[in-house]
C-alpha cells in the first residue's frame, strides 16, 4: 500500500478519468476506479499495476442508480486510506433543450449533479475530522457561458463550480482542499455519446494536456483551474466584479431602477 492517500476516481474507464488514473498512479497513489464498464476498468487497472506497482481496486457502478451510489458512498465513508475524491463521471445530452426528454434531463442531473454531491457529502465529514483531504470536481467552461447553447449540461456544470467554491469556503479552514476544473472542448467520448463529431470542432484540447494542466492547478491549490484560459487576470477580474456586488445584495428595498414602471 502507498504511503500517499488513495485516490477514488469516478468515470475512470476512459477519457479524463483514465488519464487522471494514470497520472496519480505514476505519482505513487493507490487507486479506486469507479465506472460502469468492467472490461475497460480491469484493462486500465492491469496496465497501471504492471507499469507503476500501485494497488488498484475496481468498483463497477452506474452512478444514476441509488444502490450503486450507496456502494461508493460507503467506500468513501469507511476507507480511511482514501484521501482524494475525483468527481469526474458526467455526460452531455444530444440536441437542443426543446429536443430533450424529461427523462433524459433527469438522468443527466442524476449523474452530473446528484451523484457528485452525494459522494462529496459522504467523504467530506471524514476529511474534515481528519483535517486533510481533497475533492476535485470536473466542471466546464460551459457553466460560465450560456451562449454556448448547452442549457441543461451547462447548468449542471455551473452547479459544480458553485459547489466547489462553496465547499472550499466551508471546508478549507478545516484542512480540506476543493478544486473545480473547467475544461473547454476536450477530445473525449462525451461528444460521440451526445451525437456530435468532435472532429468538426475547433480548439479541441487533448485529454493528456488537460489533465496535466489541471494537476498543475491542483499542486498550486487553486480553487478554480481553467486550463484553456490564457490570461489568468480575466478570471481574477470576473471574480472581483462578482465579489464587488455582494454588499449590494442586502437591501431592504428594491433598487430605484425597479421602483418606477416603464
């Protein structure tokens, strides 16, 4: 067993999750890999065991199923070796909002919002009691940009950004680090599964470059890491503008601009 904390990664069978597994294994961390595809998980685990010598456990789970989420929650609560949770599992929807069914929307929210919230909720009390631990949440720049037109998907990613920032404020003083990673278009299977050809897009980042950049942010203990953003001052200005509004929200009366009918 590694002296470093074990890392539990959801959506670990391919794409971003699989590359994170590779990188953390090469850093000497034991892993718990969670995904639906047992064959892919076992293949990845076998390769990483052979190449790095770390210990790797497999949890086959569909995080839209309450029973499967409960299994992963129990592992997070009970396994004191796990010191990093990576909430990576996620999906997008095919078509525009008017084309999406209520059931498809509900499943997406279950996977992109409910599951990571529950998993963070399962592990955060143990991390806070121990005074250490990290939660990495994969969000997206889409959560900042409704102009991209991915209404429900973008809303789920905006939720993940908000959740991460709030948890960092709440848990940071207790020794727990929370990071939100905001990729832009990345070459993963999420495009094919949502009915789009990634090869028709411009500015697509390779997964390995995305994860390596995100880990730079992780090592720096950034709360929000945006690998495709060239100018960090833009995020700082955005956040400063947001913070400047906070004192103005506490008002006993509506702003004067709303007190006169048009």
